[in-house]
C-alpha cells in the first residue's frame, strides 16, 4: 500500500491535527502526515507536530501584502513537500480561488456543524440560539465559499438541556476526533469519488460510514 502524503493546515490548538497524527500511527492507515503549516506563529498545534516528529512551520499571513501572495507561498511549500492531500484542521482563513483550484478534490476541511447548516464562526452559539436538537460535524472537500463543498462524512451529536456553547463544542469536538481520521482514511484509500456536489462511495465500507451517530450512553433526561 502506498500511503498518501498529507499536509495539515492549522491556526490554533490542533486537536484535530492530533487525531489525524494518532490515526496515522497505524501501519495500515492509508495516509501519513508529513507537514503541518500554521498561519499563526506559536500555535499549539505546531508543538504537537514537533512532538510527533513531523515537519512544522509557521507562515504568518501578516507577512504578506495580499491573500494571493500568502496562498502562493503556501502552495509552493506544499508542492515542494510533494503533498497529495491537504487537510484544514481549524485553519481559520479563507483561501483564494487559485489555491482552491490547485487542490481541487484533494483538499478537506472539518466544520463543527451538520453542513450546510451553521457555516462560519460561532457555530455552537447559533445552534443553541436556534434550539436545534441534533448538531454534529462534517468533513467536506473545500470549495471557494467557506464551509461549502461535497460532504465526505458527518457525525451527529445531541444538543442537551443546559448546554452552553463550550459544553456543546466539547461534545462535538470528541466526534470530530473520530470523524476526521475516518474521512481522511476514506479519501486516501480511494473509497470515494466526487460527482458534482456529491461524494459517492463505491465500497461497502463507505456506504456504512457516511453518518456516524455516536451511541448515546445513559439517560438524557
Ligand atoms: C474545530 O472545532 C474545527 O471544526 C473548527 O475549529 C476547531 C479547531 O479545533 N473549524 C471551523 O470552525 C472551520 N470553519 P482544533 O484546532 O483543536 O482542531
């Protein structure tokens, strides 16, 4: 098995990065994490990469005159490292159209809602304000518009009485840590292809795994 060469883009804590790094320790995982780039110097995720022995660098977007200039350097750095698949893991910056084109269908993002609902920032606050009962997270291929693109897999997470944004975020994050390695595994192993707005799976493995619904343990009321 040839493992796909993966780069991860982060801006902060990097807990999803950690989940990907941990999953890629398994010898039969179809991807290896080879490069981590943060647009924020000093991001916690860079230290996680260092600790795992993965090349980690900060490319500060503030050092560039334009989004295009930043994305050009980002793209060149990834190309130089011969990255096959790019994963945004809490990378809180919009890409330029040219960058999106360069990584088309090889570029994933994780978002902490059941897309297409609740795109953007302050997701959990808005989920609670709308009174929805089920939230979750989604891994999707990146397109120009933020948090948009063909969905690879989603996990459903209950919203519970008394939830605060932080409590809900923590419950969703736990699901993210299962979902992202799973979704990257599907993409890296070639178990999916993109058809228009949809991700189509050809294997039984994929059909059974489009939606996670973490078991609800104990009574909810
Ligand atoms: C995660 O919850 C991720 O889904 C979210 O940022 C957090 C990063 O946490 N991403 C977005 O909201 C993208 N629109 P992490 O740095 O610990 O992985």
